């Protein structure tokens, strides 16, 4: 990896015109720093800016970083994760995941960096209004992919930058610190926009990652990600509370939690609106990573026990038969009840599920909670409880009861041994009956 970086560095230093590009960049940077960043914040006239897509130097740097990210994606693909882990060990694997996260951020900053002068060979410029310039690309499922536990960062990912200083200041300024005019800077309108993007991003990610969950469960996942307490916690983790410009009386309590949640939403909007080219992608990639850390356990549980099928909702349907697709998934779904039935089920053996306690409300969620037990009749047992489980529905509680029963290895061995003996005896009796019938028919 180091050799690859050194080689890329030498090529960049030796490339024609690199010195000229460097001096131009420094000259632009110095002049940009001397300007008043708020002088044209509300200007509605057209502004003359270079086409970013025509910046050869920026594009080449971005491509090199993209190649590195692509190589890491291949090495960290979920299907080959075990092989990579065996080759480099867990510590190095975590470093690779963190490196990929940092490289993504570097590439996005390179692609969306402050406007620089293009090479002399590419002097094209474009003119657009300030309003039109701040219209971001559309957010769709094409911009997002489902969560995978193997790609969840182990450390807090870096926050993408707001590329416009006016939007950045607005994202941290409370309306109470201004005169209250519509033109005054505050995070109120940005928070309103950011809330919409956050809701949509969470919805698309959850719908793709948890295809077998019902809408109620998906809504609970989303609420966990977008509620004020969660967003306020992110604000504190990134130090937004130290950058916030608030009235003196707003320093603690529930009100502060709401404010920090709003500032986080405003920051997301600032990232998107300040970068029409890549702002949506930068913000959604960031949200995906920090949210992945928040619901990592749920993602891992879905990978282990959830329905595995390629949902036709998230791709062009073409000649795909959704019914057949789901039927094939049902053949491979890991259903604890079916597994237990296969382990113990036999002729005359009965496995039943029924309520083991009255319905009650959960202390944590204040929602209905059901308790279901799994019982065995047969092999000399009568109504023998094998396991018990709790869940938001009777189906979920039954699954957990079956899982608990199978976790009791000692008990399962007793009954699986009895099943083997019983099935062997039934097979002998069947063969004996067949031989008797064959003998009778021959004699006749």
C-alpha cells in the first residue's frame, strides 16, 4: 500500500504543469482568505464560476483515490470478509475499514473542493444564479446501498464539511441571537430542510436492510435514528455544542437537547446545499456510517436471522417474478420453529406454541409484549415446556421460545436420541410390513 502511495506521489510531482497548478492554487487560496466570506451571501444575481467537471487536476486526484477505495471495497466485501480476516487479522481489518472511510471523505472533499482556476488548456466557465447553484442532486435508492455489518466503522467517522461559510454560520446560530428578520442568519430553515433529508435517508436505508420487517418495526428503527436524543448525541460527539451560538438562558435541560438535535439537522442541510454536485452523497454516506454504529446489533441480527432475498422493490423489475423470488427465499429462511420441528418432529409427536403469561406493556417501549412457550407431547412427556420467549408479537415470541429450547443442548440431545431410536424402529416396522404384503401377494 505504501509503495502505491509513493508511486502516485512521484507521478503527480513529475507531471507537466504541476508547479504552475500549485502556484495558481496557492494564489487563489490566499486571495480567497482575504475576502469577506459574508459579502455576497444573499446575492441573487448570476455568479461566474468554473466548471468543476473540467478541472483535470482535481479529477485525476479523485480517480486515484477512487481506485484505492475500489480495491478496499473488493477486499472488504462481505462474501470475502472471512478470507481477508484470516489473511491480515482483526486489527488490520479494522484499520482497513477506517482507511476506506477516511479515503471516501478525502475523495469527496477533492471532488467538491473550493473552486480553483482550471488549466490554461481548459478555460471554460459557466454562469448560473446563486439559487440554481444550490439545488442538490436527487436522493434515491441508487445513491444508497443496504447496511452491512462488515462495513460499519469502528470509530466515529469524520463529519463532512459545509463548503459555504454563510451556511456554516447559519447552521450553528439560534434565532434568538438575531433581530428576528427573515434575512437574519439562523438554523431554523436549514433544520427544516435537513429533517426531510434525514427522514428520507433513514427510510430508504431501513427498507433495504430489513426487507422482511413489517412497517411497524421499520418505523421503530427509524424513530431510534432520527429522534432528538440521538441527533443531539451526535452533535455532542462532533463538538457542535461548542460551536453553537445560543442565547445565554439556553444552556441545559430538555430545551438544549432539542436545540442540539435541530443543529445536527441544520448541519446536514448545510452539507447538501453548499455542494450541489456531491452534497447529497456526502451527507447520506456520513449518516449511513454513524447510524450503522447506532443500530449495529439490529443489523447483525438481521444478517443472521432475517429473510435473505433480492427484493424487487429496489431494482428494475424486468422479467423478475416477485412471487417466485420470495418463494425461493422461504426455502432458505432460517425459521427457528421449523428448525425445532425438524429436530424433534416425528409420527405421534406434537410440538405446540401457546401463551405462557398474560399480555403486558414493555417498560422500555411502552408497547404490548407477548410471552409464548413451546411444549412437547410424546415419548412419555405430557405438556413438557421446552422454552419460553418474549416479543412484540406472538410470532416473534414463538421464534424466541424455539431458539431458547434449541440452546438447551443437553435437553435437545435427550429428545433427538429418542427420535433417532423411534424413527429407526418405525423404519424397521415399515420394511417388515412391506415384506409381509409382498409375501402375501406372491402366495396368492
